[in-house]
C-alpha cells in the first residue's frame, strides 16, 4: 500500500513537472506565433495587391505578357526577402509547357507558362512538405477591358507573400518551422486547374512527403450572405481526408483569430461543388489533406470590376493570419498530420 502510494506520488510529481514544461513551451510558442503573424498587415497586402491587380498586369492571362509580369513580381519579392527557390539558384519558375496546357485546356491556343515556387526548409523534418498555394493567373483582357482579378486570385497570391515573409522572419530569429514549406503560385487555374495539375504530375518534392495543401482562392471580399457580419471565411475540404487537420484549423481559429468558419460549401451535396473547383483538388485526389479558403462569389466575380479598391484589407489580413497560424501548427507539431478516411473524398 505504502509502496503503491509512493509510486503514485512519483507519477504525480513527474506528470506535474512535465506538464509545466509543456505549458511554458506552449506559451513561448504562442508568443512567437503571434509575433510573426503580426507582420502580416493590411497595409502590406494592399501595397502588393494594388500593383499585382493593376491594369499594367493586363489580367494575368496564362502565357500572356501580363502573366509574365505577374511571375516576375512574385519572383522579385522572394529574391528581395532572401527566400530561396527549391529549384536552385535564380530559377523560381517551374515551366508549364504549351503542349501540356493545350492538351488539357479548351479554347484558344496557349503559350508556355510557369508556376512560381519558393521554399523554406524545415529545421527538423525537412523532407515533410506543407504546400501553400494560390493561382497567379486570371482572365486577361476581353473587349478592351482588363479583368484585374484583385480578389480572384490576387488576394490569395498576396496572402502567400505575406505568409512567406512571416515564416522568413521566424527563420531569421532561429525559430524557423520544423517542417518545410513550399509557397506555390500556380498558373492556368482559369483554364482548368492546369498549373496545379502540372505540379502534382511533376512534383518537385514527392507527393508521399507532402503533408497537406492549404489553398487560397478569393479571400478579400464579402459575399451576399455575410453583408451583416463580414467576419467569416468558407472552409472547404478540411475534414474530408484528415479529421486532425479540421481540428488543427478549428483550434488555430479559436486560439487566435475568431473568425466565423462557415462550412456551408463543405457539404457533399452542395450544388456548387467548390471542393472540385480550385487547385487544392489536384492534391486531394492524391489523398493529400487540403483546406480551401474562400469568401464565396460576389457581384464582381469574373468581371472587369474585380478591382483592388473593393478589397476589404482588414478582413484579408485576418484571414491570411488564420492560414499562417494553421500552417505554423502543422509545420511545428511533433507528429506528422495523420490521414484517415473518416469522411470519404
Ligand atoms: Zn480563382
């Protein structure tokens, strides 16, 4: 009896001291996360987006001169931040050949295009990759009108730049992520999810080592259903392959951002079928867990009036931070995200 009691108190003692350690580590980690998330600002997002979605970029149509300006803008940003390319040296472009594009696209003949890739190597598990993606292309110029695509998907493209910058600041402080992060700007989305199709068929890192894909497509506006309370974002796909991913995302939001996470479009029976309609699906179909971040459609969707002056930058900042917090958790947790088939895809 005594003996047992002694063992029991030892266990209690061990448990307490280890939980204290865990608690202080958690506090430290939380402070760090908040500090780096704070570098993602409405002002920076606005500065970038007013250029990226300006008339000068001519609607960034796949293979056209405006799209070439867009990829250069992205590359120049990464070079300026000293964030490297996984392709090595000065080459931030994964060529997506015209032949591939035209085999898969309908409509006019497309020219060679490119995905833009940047990379932060993990400190402890560098072979495990988290992909954060958004499409860099849009609809181009039609009838002399520029389709600026500020929300679609300038908002997601600029969100990635800010997330990358936040992670890079952590690296500079010696607090870099344990796992690696690939910042993937895909082309040809508007032509049929082609850049992401190309990447997943010609991955730079094995898909088996790709932990998850957080895909951002339109997060700068408010749809009709949320005019009264705009503090929301639609999440699609989070629970379909990994219940753990869904929980991490929920926890990140509860702990830090407190956005209303709207799962309306996550419903298998939703007629819009958004789960199948952006680049994340090319990852999901390879059994890689995904989250698709989306604000829903609005009156300027796929119109020349999708301009940067209509973006709600404070909201864009908040949604971008949520994605950063989620990525931070997935990158730094002890164990790799588990895939289960609790919900079939
Ligand atoms: Zn889009």
